[in-house]
């Protein structure tokens, strides 16, 4: 699907860019590197619950799974193409505009979300993905 990009951040501190690594003091994650951020949030999805079930006309959203595991459902609003993926700690997901998304908590999960656009509730449109 062209409107979703999923990558696992590399587990090393030896390279430039977005990455993560563990050390004695705890885990360090550089979620974004040289990206414009106008909106930043963190949220929890408890096991058995969902978040999302919407799309944005203009806003691109980037999510990083900091802890836990989710089932992510996506739908391209232009083509109707659907896709489901299991996402885990360390995965970074870029959701382009006009892509419906729904996250279901397989485990208690913590996610960091950011966007190059400012949040505008008028740009959020409900869609039924569940």
C-alpha cells in the first residue's frame, strides 16, 4: 500500500538518523531525525482496546511503537485497498493523508505520534475499519 510506510528502527547508536539502542541506563530512542514536527503526542492503547478509526485529508502522521504490540488496519480512501499488520516495539509507521487507520491493542502499548502539520480536528474523518 502506497500510503503506509513501516520500518523497524535500527538497534544501534553507531549510525546517523532515527535509531534506538539499549544501555545500562535504559533504552534510548531517536524517533525523528531532520524532520519538521508541528504536532507531538504520546498515547496508550490498553490490551483489547482501539484507537483511530479515522483518516485525514491533509495531515500525515508518524507513529512509533515505544512499548507493546498492536494490530494495525489501514485503508486507502482513494482505492479502497486494505491492509493489516502486526506492529511491535521499535516499529515506525508513516501514514499518508487519505489513509484510514485503526490500532488494536494486542498488549498494553505506548505510542509516540508526530506530524509535520498542526492538528486540526476538522481534518479528522471517521471511517469504519473494525
